[in-house]
C-alpha cells in the first residue's frame, strides 16, 4: 500500500520542473520541449526542485508534503483471502520529501509522462477504523495506527490531451488516464486497540499481519493505490489548469 504516498509528491514536482521561469518561482527550471535530452533534463530539474516543494506552494495549490495530510483516506477491499474495510479520518504521510527520482520519461508525441520513484522508508500515521478478515482471521478495531513501508519503488504514469482554455485561447493539459505500479521491500503494521483493546488478540493479530505482510500488501495495495492516484491526478490537474502547455513545455 506504499505507493499512494508515492504519489502525490513527485508526479507534481516533475511536471512543474518544466514550467516557464517567468510564470513560476526561480527554483523551478524549464526544459525545452524539443530538447533531445528531455528525459535527462527533467530528471535533473526534478531532483533539484524536490526540497523546495516539501513545504507546499499556495500559488500553485501544492499542499504541504511534510507531512502530507489525507482526509477520509481508506480502502474497501475484498478477495478470497482478504476482505477489509480500512479507513483513516485523517492520515499523515511522513517521508514523501525524501524521495529519490530515478527517472523521468516524456513522450510528448504520444502525450504520455512517467516517473520512477524510490523511498527508503515512509510512514502512514493516524487514527484508523478496520473491519473484515485477513486470510482466515477476522479483524476489527479502532485507534492509532502506524504503517511503515521500506524500499518502496513506484512508477506513476499518465496520459493527457491538450484542450484550449476560453481565456487567452492557449492550450492546457487535461489528464485522461493514470496508472500506478509499485514494489515494496517490506511493510510493518502496528494497529492499536484491536478487538476492543483485548491485548492478547491484538498482539497476535499484529504479529500475524507482519508475518503475512506480502499477502496483505498485495491485496490492499491496488485499491489504496487507486485512491492515492486520484489525489495525485487532481493535484497535477490543478497545476496544469493554471499554467498553459507552452509554458510547461516551452519550445525555446
């Protein structure tokens, strides 16, 4: 479930790193659309911009990423082995700013952009509520949670189209589809107050979750990733709504 986080941070950063310096803060450097080394330029500028984006930027509607706060964040997942409804009224994602952008891929002809990202570790903290089953065991609880993910590799890609804005008539980017892929090195679960505070059952369930983290992550990950992917897409769309395509990917 690690990748959601992934998200929000770097899809935006990489896109912003190509905007016109006159339109954006001086710490955002532009890459020319016809640059034969556009991917390399995007990678370099994205890495340089990361630290400056962590605290957010109201002008471009970028939220504070240190930590990133998500409200009513959760998943309702069902399968033959796992069926869980997990929700956070307010989840804080710690560690997004420590991302390593490993590659950027821009195919402007096909209107597709993709980022490969890596985190050593990040944490999801907040008050949770859970019900359902994990493998053969029922689970229920409500209280503080800490989900820690290490060695997270995320690929976030999206397709887009160009649409004219009424004011000024300049083309803007409109996202049409996005996809998230992820690999987790390890996941750790610490859910307090499981089973109405029954210490023995709670300890056994947390141990069970950690011993079977691969299965739990495999089942919950796709739904959680879809939720986070929607958040990322919304943030990117807000940015490209404000900045014309020619300013994001200038010719000269």
